[in-house]
């Protein structure tokens, strides 16, 4: 008798071709990151002569120069504060707003939800000039002001994502808690938020990546003090310091990549669950 456990399924040829194509595509997608790291370890003169060459040795002078020129501890702290408080504010305000809209059947709630959804299609370039004027008039041209602006700009997308997940939470859980004497805030923070932690992680990753790497709004509002703005110091009118520039990109990417990897499993779960939630 043939042992069925030893019979291996035949892999279609098309699947093998697709796998090879995806591997090649993955290498091409990852190449820019490798290019930056390699050039961060090369001298600027060598990069100008042969940008795609390999390092002759490990040259760490670019990291030292980038650290000093950017005043990295200061700009890192400012960027971290903006990213952390901006992301937390977006998550808290948008989740509370989405909860109120999801649990209300009035026409006003659906009108507000449609308003938030419509704002997703408005490009930032259209509103960046009015935002700059408004920030100047309201004395928000500082770190605290840009955090408040990120709350307003990031809430529509987060509300749209939270709304569908909260509607999938059974109302019976809230009704049972209300019978036991639980208030609205208790229900929201102790029942709703733990049940939607996957979408919270997804929103946190999306918004943290956006705030950490954003360039336009800090350029308009704070004008200096963030990592992305400090990297402009290596891009002069007559001379470009490619080595220190690549070193600064490497230094700035490490924290946000580590944050993404720490929440990656929740992001995947959130995307998979979002495919079946209304």
C-alpha cells in the first residue's frame, strides 16, 4: 500500500515562475535601502566617482559628521515627541469620535461620517497654504502647534478605519456593562478599546510612519528642529554631501523600522480582520 503521507503535491510551473518573479521584485524593492547603507560607509569622493560601487573599507566618518551637523540628539527628540504625541492624539480622538458615530443612528452622525470620509480625497497641497496662514494667526508655529495640526489632519483616515471595526463589536457587551452600572467612558476604555487593538496597532503604524517622515508640514510650521528638515543641510546649492546624507537617512530610519517590526503582527491581523468587517 502506498503511504499517502509521503506523497508530495506537485507544484504547478506557473507557481514556480510567480515565486521567482516575486523574489526578484523583492530584491529590487529592497535595493534602495541597501544602496543607502552601503554609501553611508563610503567616502563622499568615492560616491561621486562611482555611486553604485562597493565600499573599500568601513568608513564611519559619515555617521560622526551627520550626528554633529544635524545635532541629532536634539532633532531626534523633537521628532520623537511630535510622532509619539501626534500618534497618541490621533488614536484617542479618532477612536472616541468613531465610537460615537458608530453607536448613533441619527442623520447628523451619518452626515459627519460622510464629511470625514470626503476629506480623505483632498490633497494636502491644496490646503497647505491656508494651514500655514492659520497657524501663524493662531500662534501655532511651534512643536505644540504642529502636534495639534497632525491631530486634525490624521483623524479622518483613522475615523474611517475605526468606524468599521467598532460597528462589528456586539452592542450586547455594552448593554450588559451598562446594566451593571458602567458608564460610557468605562465601556469605551475597558471594553471597546481592548477589542479593537489590532486596528489601533494598524493606525499607530500608519500615522507614526507618516509623522516621522513628514517634510512639508514641518517645513511650513516649525521650519527647523526635525530629522527630515535637518537632512537638508547635506544638500547644498553647489555641493552635495552624499555620504553624510546616506548616514543620516540610516540613523533616522532605524527607530521607525524597529517600531514597525514590533507591531507588524498586529498590522497583519488588522488587515485580515478588516477584509471581513463592515
